[in-house]
C-alpha cells in the first residue's frame, strides 16, 4: 500500500497521471468490491458454510498463477 501510494504521487507530480481515468477506476473498483461482498455473503447465508471464502480465494490464486505462467 505504501509503495503504490508513493507511485501514484510520483506519477501525479510528473504530470503522467490521468485524473479522470483514475477516478473511473476507483469508482469501478469500489462498486465491484461492494457487489462481490454482497454476493459472497448471500452464498454463505444460503449454503451456511463460511468456508466458501477459502475456496474462492484459492480459485483466484490458482487462476492468477495459471495466467502468469503463460506470459513469455
């Protein structure tokens, strides 16, 4: 978090930071976070198993590892 915040400040000071683009990305990220949290809570309530979070995280980690392995 610290290094990414410093990178944002650096890009802003170098005039290479498109503010409208950044605001759009922030709003999409916040909306996606709230939607994801809403749906995961509904799934946990429906299945009555909080362990579903572990399966979601492991799936995302595996998908990330597979996509990073394909890059050359």
